[in-house]
């Protein structure tokens, strides 16, 4: 089998069209990049899922893969690692997760139970698992029904009951039963999750020995600011990361946690809508790519910070700036001369790209760059006329369509 490595999605689609028979019989397979998935036609992705085993895990893990393709991969390939990737994918359809909950191995069921999109009926099935770890994931899931939580509240395993006690969806009648549990940790966690618990009691529970109880206090919407500030100094990184997610966390606490030694905590701060512009600017100077990308996507990030990140040494960071609808035209124009073709594709698609930059990119050797120039509303009419005679059919048709949208009489 020969592996073909196309330069872009247009070349990939053309190869699939021209060599469909050879790919079906195993003569050829192709490699694609994960960031391309969103730009493929669904029919081509389904074809690739069927005939290119080498990219099945890439498709299974991408949140841009269409639901029907994920459903095919989960139902037909019978590949453990593919199914594990699908079970972790937060864009997977509920029906596919339900199927994996019924048929998957315990390792896969763990991922299904932890997936925030797992449907209640799948969680109800997994609640009967012989694996206590799976039952714990069900017990803490925000989509688990009251009926299932009531069942798990009677579980022989203390860790399962501890998770039920900390779930804010646990009904009052079940919470009263757990408040009399033989295990002190379960009783404490039940109190920690109760929105009616007094501020004094929440402050006491913020120093409880078991970290799960402190985590529950951190997520309780009734926890006052001074207790959240206390928990922001907790020795457990998970507790501190959950403080960031509390709906009432203050900008003061967020600013303090922006210097935390745990990147999970800093990532949460970078994602938070209440983080100040000054704090976001400081976070942009960290060495972590994920944190810098979160800063770029935050609506409060200063424009000067986006300009600075346009010169970042990491390509993924520059791609994110190039695709941002908040990036100023000077940053977009600067990125247009980058050697990375993917960055230039994002620039060509950005609505803030200047006419001068788009004119330059219209002659780029990469057909997909020219394709996005042809679709951009800022591209000058004379450049679109030029692209309407491009050697690539996809570019040509995109330019003609843009001209027609503008009411041109001679596309």
C-alpha cells in the first residue's frame, strides 16, 4: 500500500475523486492533518473512514468529524483504540456513546461515563457496572438522573456514595439519607455540596482532610468569596482549578491564580470570561501553548497582546491569531508572509485581511490559500476576476460565486 501525502484539502479531495477505486482495493491510502477535518466534505470523510485505517484515530478524536462518520467508526471498525478516542470525543452523538456504553470494554466505558455529553440512559446502564470506578464517574456526572443517583446512594462502595453526595443534582431526599451515612467523608461531602449550608460550615469544610470534600466546596455556588480565596491556596491542584470554575469567583482570586504553578489552573484563568485584560496579557507570556491559545480566544484579551502573539515561535499559536476575528489587520498582514502554509490559509479566510494582503496571497502557490482569497469579501474585484481563470476548478468556482454575490455582470 502506498501512502499519499497531499498538500491540502483540495488536493486530497481531488486524489479521492481520481483514485477512488485504487483506495477501495487498498492500493493507496492518504495522510491528512487533523486541522483539515472541518474543511472536508462529509462524503469524503466517510470514504476515508472506511478505507484508510491509518487516519481512523485522527477522525475519531477530532471534534470536527461529522456525527455520522463517528457513528460509522464506532459501529463498524471494532477497533479498541478508535472506540476509546470516540468515547473521549465531546462532539460524539449521544446515540454513539450509548452504543459504546452497552458494548465497550471497561476501559472504554470509563471514558464514556466521563464524557460530559453522555446521555442519561447510558449513565443508567453504566451505573450497574461491576467496576466501581465507572460507577463513580456516573455518580458525579451532571446528566445522571435522580433515579440513578438514588440507586448509587445505596452502593456498597464508599467512593461511589462520596461522589453521589457531591453531585448537585442529588435530590434532597437522597441527600438526607447520605447525611446519616456511616462514613464521615460521605456526610461531610453531602454538606459541602448543599447550597443551603452556612458560610461558616463551608469555611470549616474548606479545610477538611479529604480533597474530594474540598473540591465540592470549591464548586458550591453558595461558597463565599473569602472561602474561595482560602481554597485558592489549597495544596491540591484540582481544588484550585475548581475554584476558577466557581460562578462567583472574583477577579482578585483569578489574578492570584494566574501565577499558579499548575498549568491546569492557569488554563482555567485564561478561559474565564471575568479575567482582566491585564491578567490575560501576563498569561500570554507563559511558555504553554494551550494557555496562549486560550488567551487568544478570550474576548477580553487586549489587541496589543494579539499583535505580540502573532510573532510567537509556535505555529499553532500563530494559526489561532490568524483565524481570530479580533486580530487587527496589521497582525493579520504580518502573518501573511509566514512560511507556514496553514497560517496563510487562515489569513486568506480572515475577514480582517486587507485588500493588499489578499491581492498578494491570490498568487500563492497553494491552491487552498487562493481558494480562501476567492471566498473573502475583502478581495478586490479585479483579483476575483483573475482568480475566476485559475487553473484549479475549486478556486475558479469560488471566485465566480463571490463575484455573483456582489452583483458582477461579467464573472
